[in-house]
DNA sequence: CGGCTGACTCTGG
DNA sequence: TCCAGAGCCAGCC
C-alpha cells in the first residue's frame, strides 16, 4: 500500500488511508496517524475523522486520543458506537473507560 | 488573500 | 501526579 506516495492527495485522504490500515483489535492515537501521514497536526486527524460519516468505510472508531480514551466530541451517538465497536474487536476498557494503549496501541512500520 | 476553527498534543505550574 | 494554558497544520469562510 503505497499511501506514503500519495502526497498528491489531500491530507484527508492520506489520513483515511492510514486509519484503514489499523488492524482489528488494535487502536491508534491521533498523533500516531499524524506522524504516519508525515505531519504533526493531530487536530487535523481528528477533524478529518469528524468529517466522516458513521457509515463510512473508515474504521474511525479505532482512532483515539493520547489518553487512550474516546473524545467526547458531542452527543453519545458516535462515542457510544465507537466503544461498542472496539469491544466487538476484543479491545478492553479499564475503570475509566480508557483503552490500555500498552497492549492495544497499533504500531505502524513507520512508527518503529 | 487573510483569518478562524478544530474528535489533539505538549509543556509548565 | 494532576490541572491548565499555549501551539500546531490544514481546511474552510
């Protein structure tokens, strides 16, 4: 997947491609995605995902903030759905509804 | 063309 | 260790 060569595409597209690479049962932080794309604009990552639709083909639910928690960006529709999807993938939440990044954070080959 | 905004991240107290 | 404030990049008005 030569997503790193698709610099011609808008950042949105690059971010979507990176998110799609996240395997089931793993999660990634906004910063990780941002670094993968090549920019350090974590806000851009979140903003891009926010523009996505719940029915989109992008596993946005696998993307979380650096605290390992889901960002309370609005009503519980997307947030609750995100948790449901993560639980369905085998990802566990701790007492504070946070994900154990030490075990579930996805490591991209560009991140190593 | 210039300025504002954002599902974040980092540094300081 | 936890809380708060400033910074950041790209898209959109």
